[in-house]
């Protein structure tokens, strides 16, 4: 089954491309910067549309009829990158707009990406409250791109939500596939750059500027400067400045952001540098998307979710369970379904036997196993009851 995606604040399409490569069907994207829109539209079959996402009502009107499985997006990070409450107060509104759009459309899932420090910002606290009130369970993690198939030590915060799930619902899927060692430029690009060392202009000279291709690259930022005359050097530089050390080209920076070699670029050099620096590395987006897809494919689908509302009422009326226990049963049911898909007409003994043969299930504690089996049993009893009613 194909899962549809709408990308907000889509930029030149780093996050969209990652989701597309993971197997999602990206159907629409919104952005308000024309250069980024032009670049995005060169690379996808659907188009990015110009929209100021401060206008929540306009966004909801456009997107709601598409009924996407998930909305993804990274509101602008400048608000948080250079900290300062004054700046945050001015622009953090877009993080809140994103949350309001999610709250009004209520897609099954969403992914919000931002700089690592956004997690402790006031704007995020407001957005988080909106997500929780709307009924989303959240996985909140900072990922380092170099452990997710990207030769760059960029750190990014992801808040991933799913309706009706407990907090942390995606943690094990998201963290379980991190590589055990960081990816270097040589690992990813071989000797495509044709240089062993390169210059990345530091924010100030207390930081180093010369890097080796045998380490992950530092974060690709939105500006790219030549080596200034009289660069003083730094004790941690990978080598001393010499004729073979050079800054990376715009294209090379895009490659380190893991954009495919045939990604098409348009616009002034300054604009391209900016959109490349803004982007979610394609492979980081793909990494997150794969975890989400795994969850969506392994968990109960939309039709069954509707069914869960009747299951909830049945547990209350027939089994006299309190709402807390009902929520526990439902989250266990979703969990057990991730180990082994549960069909409405399954035989509980056969199902339990098959479950026992799944290593990941067998390695759970006895009490977890017993809770999960009980949830499956209750659900099958309910399914049987529903069948009997519809046949009578
Ligand atoms: C962090 S970048 C997103 C990068 C993108 N996710 C990617 O992977 O390529 C944030 C984007 O938000 C856009 N933006 C800023 N203000 C906006 C607004 N009011 N409405 C829509 N887009 C906006 C910026 O132009 C920028 O491209």
C-alpha cells in the first residue's frame, strides 16, 4: 500500500527526496521562496507550490482534501540557530503554525525536523503541547547524520508523531538501525572529490577549518567562503594550509548532503549554497522515512484503526475495563501486531505459537509477552463477537 506525504517548508527538496527514496509517495510540497520552489520543481513529478505557511487556514484548506498519511517538514531553523529570545519570538511562529496545521488536518503521522537546540526552545514547547492535545504519541530524538548514512556530523532534532500511540512509539525502530561507526567522506564518495583535504570557513578562528576526507564532514552551512589570505591555521586542522587545500564547490557540498549526483540545481550560487545548507541530508530523511514506513507497514492500518474505536467501546462495555487499561490493551495490540500481523479471523492458539517463534518477541520479558498475548486474545474475541453480530 502506498503512503502519501505532504512536505511543508520543502526548500529544494532534501527531506522530500529522502521520503521518496524510502518508498513514500510525496504528493505535494509548500514553500514560499521562489528559488527553492524552482529547484524543487526540477526534481519531482509533483510540484512545490508557493504558500506563506503563516497562513494556517490557507494551508489546511489546500492540504486537508489530500488526506495524506503523513505531513513532514522542517520549519525555518534560523529562529533557533542563533538563539536569542528576541529572534525566537519573531520567527518561531512558523513552528507553531506547523503544529496548528497538524492539529487541524490530523494526519495519521507527522515528522518535524529542526536543529538540535530547537528541542529546548519555547516555540517547541508550544508546538509539543499542541501535538499532545491533538492525541499524538511522540518520538523525540536528536540524530547524528554520520550514523545514518551521511558523511557529515550534522545533528538534527526529529519529533515524529503518530495518532493514538504512546510516546516513544518509534524509538526502537529509529535507533535500532543506527550504524555502529560514523561515515566518512571517503566511505561515501570514494575519491570523487579529488582531494584529501578541504577548507570549510569557520564561524571564528577558535575553530578549525581544514578537514580530511577520512572523517565525517562538519555541518554544511548556508554560506561557502574561499580561504582568506593570511588564514592563521588551527592546531586541530587536518593538515596545514597549502596549495592542494581548497574549499568545496557548491556541487560537492550537495553531494555531502547526499543529494543524488543527478539532482538538478538552478538559481544564483548564493541561493544554491543557502538551499543546500538548509536541507535535510537526503539519506538522513531516508533513514527516518524507512523507520516510519516500517512502523506503518507493520502496524494496524487505517481501516483497523476505525475498528479500534469499536474495540475500545467493547472493552469498556463488555469487559468493564477502565480507560487506562483500555489504552494499555490498545497500545499492546498495536505492538503485538508489529511482531506478527493479526488478522481478524486468526486462531489465538496458532497465533500465539507463531509469535513464540519470532526471536524479537521471544526475547521480551515473560510479563510483556503475556500482556501482549492477552491484548491479541481480547481483540480476537471482539472480532469474533463483531462477526457473530453481523451474521445474525
Ligand atoms: C530548513 S529549510 C527546509 C529544508 C527542507 N526541508 C529540505 O530538506 O530541503 C526551511 C524552509 O522554510 C521556508 N520558509 C520560511 N518561511 C516560510 C513561510 N512563511 N512559508 C513557507 N515557507 C517558508 C524557507 O524558504 C526554507 O526553504
